[in-house]
């Protein structure tokens, strides 16, 4: 993760939306003729950023809960009082499909302006069959209507809805017997090189038990859905080890994951998706132990955890800044965690996240000549130009004059 393969005075050649060659500018010009050149002016060119964990589709806002947390209320206390995820569930159920799309589009625009070119996008604020399908339809429509590529995840097991209070196992039965088959049927066929619809479960105190998680993920696996799991955010229940046992592609959060579970994940090839914006958003002082994970050979990816309650932030560079300061990752490790590793964490590692021949031409040009500025200079965007599959899809108003 610390070896980026920097090329000084480098160039990237693109044709038909794909990278065809990389090297020094002189090498590329000798080997190829170009119909168009973009002169980055000595600035950093790097792969488009990949957000490995978002809750993109939701309605409403929860700034009132933010104010309550400042006053000392905990996340679990807010949930117990009918707030938290349930507040967003009520708003999302009340919203039409068009309203969900209209509310998500500005978030995607902000993500693009901060350099994100691909993102995982979860359902999880419907918590019934019809509204989970509606959320999946919103992700599908959003994927077709703006530049950021979205990789969908079903998160019907985000929380137990109010109408199932005290009947957790009945809700799990609904997920397994009704929601999963309906969602699998509604999901579009995956594009070539894409993983298809993921299934995720929030396994933690106040959410789903380990055995409930096992049942849901096993049922999803039987439908050929690739697996993810929210693990060890508030308590250690064994979900990271379960992810290893079931062959999940990632386990996410991991604030309280013990060394033996880290080793199990590394041995099984499960990615660790760390979300430093969430403890920051909650005002906590504990972060995932990225240094121990990297030392154990566990590949680490980063995501924003963009959501209305605990981390309303669309900026992956901000996550890099937090990862360096609070998880002691180096700027190079943080960049790898937002590109190649994040692409692997959403099943797209053979196509995204690298400046390499054959990969999709998803590129950023930064307003700096040093990639470390992404983590060092926080609170504003250094992204000048975003290129998705060979096409310029965003330019900062301050972008330099180009030929």
C-alpha cells in the first residue's frame, strides 16, 4: 500500500475509454500519436477515487440529532427514542422515487467535485420490500443519469423497523423469505466485470445478532449475491470472523476487531473497509487500528460512510486526512485505500483504481504537484479535472487554461 509507482513527468494514453499506455511523456509521445492532449502542467494525475461504502439513497435530514449528540446523547440512545435510522426510514418511505433521485443528485455532484468516480451505494432506509426495491430503482436510475458509476448493495438488514419492534426474528424471516428474492429479481444483470448486487448486514449492538446475520448472508449467498457486513462498530460480536467464514468481499467499520479476527480476514482474503468519518462524526475518540491491520497483511480500503445521521460527508480526501491523523496511515497508504483497494472492496479491482493499460480511463488532475497534499491540505477540494472513461466530466471553476 505504500508503493504507488510514481512516474515523474508522466503521461497516460487513452483510447475508447480505456488506458492504453502509461510512462514518461517522452516515451508515450514516441510510441503514440494523439488527436488531443491535455496538459496537466506538472500537476498530479492519479486514478479516479473509489468510495467503498456509502448510504447514498435517503430522504430528509437529521441535523436535530447532530445537535442532540452535542448535548451528550449517544447514537444508541437516539435510536431508542425513535430517531436514528428510523427517522430516515420514515422519510424515505414517504418519498417518491423521483424525490429520492432528486435528493441524491446533489450528493453525487459533491462527490464528483471531490474526485469520486465510482461508489458503492446501499439501500437500507426502506426496510420493507416495496421501499427497498424503490431504493434499488433509485440507484439504477442515478447510475444512468450522472457520471459516477454506482455499485449497488442491498441493506434491508440495516435495522429492525418500528412495526417489527420486539419481533426481530420475524423481520429476519421477512428478509430471507420475501425481500431477498424480490430484490434479486429486481436487480439489473451486472455489467461485464462488475460483481452484481451485494448483500450487507449491520451486525452490532442494537442491530442484528451474529446468528441473524449468518442466516441472512447465507440466504443471500444461496442467491449468488456477493457479501458484505457491517462489523464491530460499537461492539465485537464476531461479524468480521463470520465474514471470513462466509467468503465476504469486505467487512466494514472494524473499530473493535480483535487481532485473531483480523488474521482470519487476512487469511480468507476479506477486505477491511475503514470509515474514519463515522467516529469523527459521532465525536468519538476511537478509530479502527489500521496500522495493526496493515502489519497483519490485511488490505485496507476507505469509504466515506456517507449517511444522514453519523457521517454526512461526500469527500474521500477528507477521509484520507482523517485516516492519516487518527489511524496513522501514510498519505500513500490512504491514497491506495481510496483507489486500488477500494475498487477491490467493491469487486471492481480488475478494471478500476490503477493507472495501467487495460484499465478504465478514470483519472483526476489535481491542483498540486504532490499527491500528499490530498491528505495534508484538508477542508477544500484540490481536484481540478475529473475524467470518467476518457471523457472530461468535471472541471473546477479555477481550472487552468488547457490546450
